[in-house]
C-alpha cells in the first residue's frame, strides 16, 4: 500500500477488519476497512478469476481483461475515488494494489 493511501486511511480514521466476502459485496461503505487485510494478508493472491468473482463480485469487470478494478470509496474532500486494482497473469491474481483515480 502506498504511503499516500496509508495517509488517506489514517486521515479517514479507518478501522481495519479481516476480509469477509459478504460484507465486501453487500456493504460498499465498509469496503475500505477490508483493504489492509486484502493487501497485507494476500487474501486474493494466486486466486483465479472465477474465485475473485465469487469473493468480490462481478462489478462490471470483463472476464477477458487482465486488470480489474473494484470501487472502494469516494473521497468527497478530495477529487479522488479509491479503487482496488487487481492484475492477472494467466487468469491468476499476480498483484493487488490501491489506486486513487
């Protein structure tokens, strides 16, 4: 996780919790609290695209594209949105990172 992302999470006073698929899919407001667990714990690494869709949902990602994005949070005080970006190699997760767009 980049230093800027860590700063944003501290500034937002994010409470971290362990990853739960049902909370991620059903409560967008809680997604930011799962990021540390996803990135530091390697929850998604080495998973297939099918497994990622089962864990995180579809969210308009195209199966044949090797870079997927999941909306995490809108930063109303800054002109950014936080996304979880997942990169696949041979249909397996190779890297996960937080992007501010």
